[in-house]
C-alpha cells in the first residue's frame, strides 16, 4: 500500500451515524495491510478542551491506540475559525503523511470538512462591512439577516441555519466582498486539495432520530449539566456557549430552562442539525455512502481505499 501514502480518506455524515467507530475499524484494517493510519478530527466543537460529553468526543482509552489530531486544541474561551482550522488540519495531515501513515479525516462539520478536502481559499475580512452587519445582528437579531442570506445563497442559509448569527454575518460579509455565494468553491465544482476518498455513513431518518434522542438523554445522564457549569466557571466564549446541548445545559444551570425543557430543546435542535448535515454532504457526488448497520461496511470502506491507492 505504499502508493496510498498520498491519499486522504474522509469519513463524513450526520451526527450519531457511527463515523468514529467506522474510522477506528478502517484505521485498524489499513494497519493490518501494512500501513498505519491516523485520525484527524473535523468536528468543530471537538476542537475545544473540556467539552467532551456534549460533543461525544471519544475518550483516549477508546481510541484503540490510534493517534488522533485536532482534538482539544482550543480553550472554551477561544472562537473557532474555519480558516485557521483549514491551515492547522492540513498541517496535521502532512505530518501524518510524513510518518508514512494514511490520514483519515473524520467529522460532521460540513464547512470544516470541505475546507480541507477542497482547494478553497477563504476571503479576508472587511471591518466596515463586518461592523455594519454585526450592528444589524445586535439591533434586529439573526432572523432578518438569515432571510437576506436565504435570498442570496439558499444553500449557505440552509447549512448555517437561522440561529447562528456569527456565521450568518460572515457569510453575508463574504458575499458582499466577493460578489459570489458564500459556498462558492465548495462542492462538486471545486478542485480537490489532494486525492481524497470520501466515505459517507448514513442511517434511515426514523432510526437516526431515535439514536439522536437517546444520545441526548445519555448526555444528561453522564453529566453534561455539570460539564457546562464548569465551563462557565472556567470562562466560555460565544461559539462554545452556543453549541447545541451546552447552550441548553447552561440555561438549565441559570434556571432559565427545566431539565426536561433543556433535553427536549437539545433533541429538537440536534435533529435539525443532522438534517442540515445530510443536506450538506449529500450534495457532494464524490462521496460513497455506506449504511451504518451494513455488516460489510468496514470491508467496503477498505476496498474503496485500496481501489484508489
């Protein structure tokens, strides 16, 4: 498999579909054929230290001795930035390759995955435009800005959602700066940054909803509220504090939501987020989809890697 050392493998899909398990199985399968593999995280919230329960971050003892990168690289008070992530993740991938291993990019944050896989250059920023849009956000909330984004770039609006004011502002800023859709350069028309095998993990909607609802309940059982309270004490930034699950747990800590309300709202937002993830990833015709419960999924994924080596 020596020629596979220039290959990037991406494992993508909605939250709760079993991407982490497949990536570990695939890494072990590749290693059994004589080449090590290492995993590079592409989940924006797993970049943060001390945010483990609500992000379903794989504990070290469950990583099967396989090296993981781009986990726990930000403080909760930091603001995640996709352009910085692109640079850091690509550097990690090159380091993995330098050790003669195959990098496996794993995650469900669509823009973060695409920023690595495709040769996408992030436009700069304009303080005047940014300031004006942020002023509108403070004055009128994200709803009107999201409606404007939906007119200019429906796909970006669907992927970002109506509540993420910071990303809505950034999308509108880029559109104004470049005159092009925010997502221009991402997707089928974009050039790959490097040869990539993209593997998607899917689950039927009804089954996925049940899995996600169960995951949310288990997060509360495993101490998400206590984790969120500790983050507030430690100092948590805007991006981290708005993460699904954490925002609701913090509201519960502050007495703004009951436990049942926080769980119900988190479950509803998680389902919506999963729909957006599916929409983002299924737009890419270069992704081969495998069912999460297909007993042959690991063998199929390994064959995809071998056939592109």
